[in-house]
């Protein structure tokens, strides 16, 4: 069998609702309606292993487009049909496309689902398990799923566990170690749960090359008239303050999971200039990392 180069491809970089978001006429959504290049699909990754196995992380409503983007990035003629699906948690945007694996669309029957027990329970309750054979991370000691040169380690993180528990995923290959952390509530809680006082020490302990990091909101004032404590995420302002003293050290930080209100959606904004000056990057779909 031909040995391929394992790769990770970014398939989506937005918060669960995507950009443009339903029913919204904000400047970012309006710009995306006018120019599709400014749209963002909900967060998702595609990982190809050394034997050509295809592993999808998160299943968004943009699944058809994302499977084609992934195929293009891997030089394939047809959209990818994943061998496995890995889920960090069960909030809407991370599982919304799962129904498309069923008989109404792809007609899959043997896709490996890698998730926690609580995520699998939610899918079972919603009658979405037919396409899948289960590998529940709770039974894996440690919670690691390995396939042909790529390892996926599930790391529990605090995040609004109203539907299911939540995990980050450490994705490791021969050349790269990537932490996928699209959702968590608060830096102090997350760092406390893993036993570190700052993000850089935690990242350093994992010998990371890249971090795909929750950047849902720029600050705590983005949702006028709504209580933002009901949708907790660390703000990018907070993340910048915690990373500032470690500039030019450690892994490459790629910001993902942007809400449609986030000024980082505008590459010309002052906020975009600030993160560029700090050495951080806003992720774009179809970017690939050699694993």
C-alpha cells in the first residue's frame, strides 16, 4: 500500500451558526451575502492518515461543501467519504450535518464514530446512530484513537455542559502536534482543569506545533441585549493578554470558531491588525498542515 503524507485540512472556521448567519443583517453577514469569499463555514477539520484513511472532526451543516474542499486539498477527484467521525461535543454546529450520513443522503452504514459516552447518548436519543459503529472515548484508557500514523487524544475541557461533555483533541503525527480547542468557557477554568497557570506552559507541555483556538468573541460587548454569560467563551482580548508575554515563543496560534459579530471577520479591522502584530493568525478554510 502506498504511504501518503498525513495532512490536516481546515474545513470551517466559524462558530456554529456560520457566516452569514440565519436572519442576520449585521455588517459581517451582509458582506458575506454579497461576497461568498467572505463567508465562513462552521468549524470542522479533515485529517488524512498515512494510508489514505479519512477522519472528519465535527460534522457541520456545510458538510457537502466541506467534503469537496477536503478532497480538493488532498488532490482527490470526488468528495471525501469519511472513514471515521470524531466529535468534541454535541452543540448544534458540531453535529448538525450528521443526518446527511443516513439513508436520505450518503447512505453510510459503517463509519466509525469516536466520541464520549454523553455525545453518543445524545445522537442515540435523536435517532442519528444508524450510519455509525461506536468507539466511545470513555472506554479508551487513555482516551486515544490511533490510525496509521495519526493519533487523536481527547482532553476534557469545561464548556457549558448543558447537552454533553466537551473535549479538545490533540492530533499528533510524525511532523506536527496540533491542539484543536474550538470551545471552552474560560481560561482560568480550563487551565485549572489541566493543572497549569498560563496557556503557554500548557501548550509547551504537549510540545505543540499549532493550536487551533477558540476565538468566538473579540470582547464581552458583541451581543447587545443578550446575556453573554449564557454563551461563555474566552474573549480574544483575554487570550491576547495571556499570550502577550510569550510573543514569538511556542506553537503557531490559529484563531477559529469566530462568531458572525467578531471584528476579526474583517481583515482590515483594527482588531485584525492587533492579532497580526501579536503573531496570531485567523484561520481560513482549505489551509492544510502536514502531519
